[in-house]
C-alpha cells in the first residue's frame, strides 16, 4: 500500500464521517422544525430554541458540506477555457487553482480560529440554548481547514497524474485532465 493510497483512505474515512454528520444535521433540522411547526399550529405551543438550533445546525451543515464539495469537485467552476488548453496546461492550471484554494482557505482557517477562540473565551451564550456562541463560529475554521487539506490533496493528486489518482475528483467527466475543482 502506497503512501498515496493510505492518505486517500484517511480522506475517504473523513468523507464518510462528515457525510454522516451532515446527513444527521439535516435530519435533526427537519425533525426540530417539523415538531416546532406542529406544536405551534396544532397544539399552540412553540418550543424554545428549536429554530435557533436549526439555524446553528444549518451553518455547520453548509460549511461541512462545502468540504465534501471540494472533495467531489462539486463547487461551481467555469471550465470553458480549461478545455481549450492542452493537457499539460490544464494540469498546471488545476494545480494553481488547488494551491491557491489551499492557501486562501488556510488563511481563512487561521483567522477564523482566532476569532472563534475569542468568542469562546468571552463566554457569550446563545440567546435561547445553553450553547456557547463560539461553537457556531468554530464551523468556519474547522471546515476551512478541511477544505484547505482537500485542495492540497487535489493538488498532490494532480501532480501525480490521473493514473495514480484513485478518486474521480482528480478527473473531469471526459477523463481529460485532473480536476479537483470542476463540477
């Protein structure tokens, strides 16, 4: 088993865990909002904190889902010019895009973690839930770190070439070039 394969398996495990968390968050959001609406309009009782919990989970779901999109090449991209370039230049452009994404998201993760830690340290609490607001803000540094790692891994996969990359996120639908960012 090569180092590439081991790292890819780690990413696949993280993908499964994040996918389960995102799916679970979506299920909890659906149940909480349904029960809250049912209680409000049928029984006349509204549950305190239900909508806020759904809002917090939606933020986490969105940011963690963005990581999964990076891994699967599902983010919106404009690839019209990409397909007119020779394969060598396509690979260079993919590498540059992935490295740029990794650098930018590393900066975002660092800056967001500083901010989230300040909010956590301040002890600010949610208005209707016994949850510190800092946990809401932690969604950005956690997901930005995951996305930066995924972009970096896509760049590594692009450098190694499509023949060694076992994941479809390194290739576009036509099989031409390695694309970690195309959808």
